[in-house]
C-alpha cells in the first residue's frame, strides 16, 4: 500500500488524492462542515484581544468579521495555491492562538491594537524571508516524529473540546452544568450513530448533521439563542486600517517574531500531518510553499484588521474522520469564510450554535487526530533503538503545559511563549531527540537503556536449544512433530 501511495503521488500523470473533485453540492456541504468545526476557534482570538484593548462590542464585531474574511482568503491561497505560495493541501487557515497572549501583553503594555498590527506585519515579513530554512527540515520528520506530533495535536486539543462541552464561558453560571454536558454528550452520540449508518454520504456528513440536530434540540430546550441574529448590519466590507495606521515598536516586533517561529513550527507539523492522513507526498518544496502562504497571509492580514494566520489542527481531524481529502472542499470552506466576513448576519447565525454542541463533535474530531498519530507510530520500528523513549519523552513534554497551564509562568517570556504550546514543545523535543539518537549515532549500542529492553519479548538461547525439529505451539501448548503434547515443567518444580 505504501508503494502505491508513493507512486501515486510521485507520478504527475496520476491524480493526487487531494486533487479529487466532488459535485458542487457535496463540495460546499463538506466545506461548510469545516467552517463549523473551526468557527469557535477563529472568533475567540479577536474576542480576547478586542476585550483586552477595551473595544466596544461593535468594534469587536468588526474584528471578528475581519478575521473571517482574511481567514477565508488565506485558506483559498493555501489550498488552491499560486507559484511559490500554497501547499495545495486541505488545510483551513485562521487566526493562530499562538500569538494571543503576546498580543494581549502588547496591548496591556500601552502599545494598543495599532502596535499589535505593526508587529504582526514586520514579524511576518521576517518569517517570509526565513521560510527556506524551515522547508529544509523534512528529513528530520520521520514517522517517529510526525506520529508523535500528530498524537500531541489531538491530545492538546481535548481541553478545548472539554471547555466547549461545559459551555465555553467559565464565568457563566451554567458552566459545567449537566444540561451543557448532556447536550455535548447527545451531540457526540448522534455523531457516532450517524457514522454507524450504512449510507456513505450520511456517515461522512455525520459531524455537520449532528451539529444541526444538536442545535435544533438546543432551540427546543431553550439552550440556544438566535434573538441577536437580526441585530447589526447585514453586509459590511472590512475597512482597511479601520483602527488607524499601525505603529512599529522594537520590543513588540521581537516578541511577535517568537510567535512567528512558533507558528512556522506548528504549520510545518500540520502540513506533514495532513499529508500523512491524505496519503500524498510532502517534500521540502511543498512545506516551503505552505509556510510562505502562511507568512504572506499574516503580513497582509493587519491591513484588514486581522492577525497572524496558521493552519487549524482541528480541521486536520475532520479530514481524517470524514475521509474527504479534496483540497477543493476546503477551498469552498474558505469561500464560505469570505462570505461570512462580508455578511456578518450569516456569521451571527453560525455563532449562535451552542458551544456544547461544538464540544460534543470536538471530542470525536480531536480524538481522531490523536488516533491518526497513533496509527503513524504503529509503523515505527522500536527494536534495538531509542524510538520508544523519543515518543515517551516528547509526548510527556508536550503534555506539561496542558496538564499544568501555569508551569512556565515564571520562565522568561520568550521561553514561555514557545513552550506554552504543547504542539511546539512536543515537536521540538521529538526533533532534537531524533537527531540526538538517530542521526548522531556515536555511542549508540543495541541496548542503550532499559526502555529498549522493554520494547520486545526476549527468549534465551538455552530455551531455543531445548526445542526439537518440528516443535510448535498451539493454543498455549507445545506440540512435537508427531502431534503429541510436550509436558511443561514449572519453575517451582525446578526449585
């Protein structure tokens, strides 16, 4: 199977899995499913940053619309691609969470939203210049690294799903209520039930259909509020530099450059992850094109009042669970995002989907990402090497900021910015350990540690010497060449 995948992706005459085209109806239905999956994530950063900047609800609404609009354009660039820009893979783009804390710090430091926009522009342009360096790291991403990163992506997203399932707003009086968790559990159950149905179309649209059914149930039980959908403008084009001209502060730019390095690392991991799921060839050139699209979108986004752009890991899970690998489906999702950015009334409809509904679907989605990573790790050779400890240490290191979010609070800000992301932590650790143990082999032996010995069963030469020609094991019994059972003497008898 692997040989066929390689031939299919390497021969230009054979259609790549991601180039498959579906009907218009199916393309936009699956594309809308991608939008629903990432909508909560894409609106959260502007909500947080806008609130920190003391903006009015109307201005925050403008930020949200801008982020949807730019995210849609960035998605189209990433999936359709132009020369040197775009990986042409089914990756949804949107505002990266990696920079939220840094942007809030810039705002609270007195720079205001203008300094945030200025630092994003300059740092992204620097990131665009250094992308060739990142595109050369493909040889340092064997399955032991990619599997670890994909697994960590899924695991680090689970707190997001849990928070959504509890209600999304920890300050709300019903946060964590049985009603919220029950709605999430019901939505998850509907996803599983629809996935069980023999109809392929229903099974593949199980996430979208479950969200629709979950929302209808929420309306019937009074847990969804669509009363504000009609409030505000119906059509609104993002006004360039609506909050004034950007300002450029050295400290802010340096802080944002660290965020850009984190974004490059995460996007590289997402490109490799989705390539593994799709079953297509991902080389250094393709990674470079994807990273350049990321950085170009991030550099332009402040002109339209948005922030750094990055691939959304949760949508990688949607590709895995639906089996829909077409990049044009995600392009359709990008088009929908652009429309949502131009028609805030439609965005308000999607925003009215209760977060517990998103949480119920998210448990399955994010779990699928982790399962995809485990499947990749199953291909790794663990005998007579240190791959087990590479996986163990990297996943464990990546889980630290998830299990203890304040773990890095006392570290320097540049350090905590990088390692507060579980994905970045695991990716960096896996890369470093893979280089240390698998590239620099000086000092290596067949049995470097107890971890190696524990990865396989060991039978002594003395045991083998006791066996006769034709001996075999059947149902836990030792049978000789004539078909007779050979009695086994327990160690208790020997002693």
